[in-house]
């Protein structure tokens, strides 16, 4: 039996590194797709989403407002809605 020098010197044997298995693009695409899906689901239920080192996605209320279009010549009220706002992290 042939032993390598490293095994004789340290008493351990060398484990050769193998090439990593091929991962298809479909499997790689699942990771960001799932992350975006989780963020969408959380925002749909009006929860904020914080990503460490990246920032936060927060739902903000846009209040209704009163405005007067020039062609109608009367005041109209817009609908209040919610919108997604991104707040970057403050890491320096």
C-alpha cells in the first residue's frame, strides 16, 4: 500500500477535493424568486420587511387629498392608498 508523505508526517490522510456538482439555472433562480415571493407576501399583509445590510421595505399610507382639476372647475378628492417605500440601511 502506498502512503502519501502527508499521511506519514501527520497521521492523517489527504482527502482530494472534487468539483462541485452542476446546479441548473432553474434551481439557482428559485432562491431570489422565493425571497421576492416572501417579501411580496409580507408587504401584502402590511408588514415591513428588513434585509440585513441592504435595507427595509415599508408600507406607507398615502392620505387622500383635495385638488381642483382645471377642466372640471370643482374640487375633487383623491383616494388614499398604500405604497411600498424602500429605506436603505445605514451601514457605513
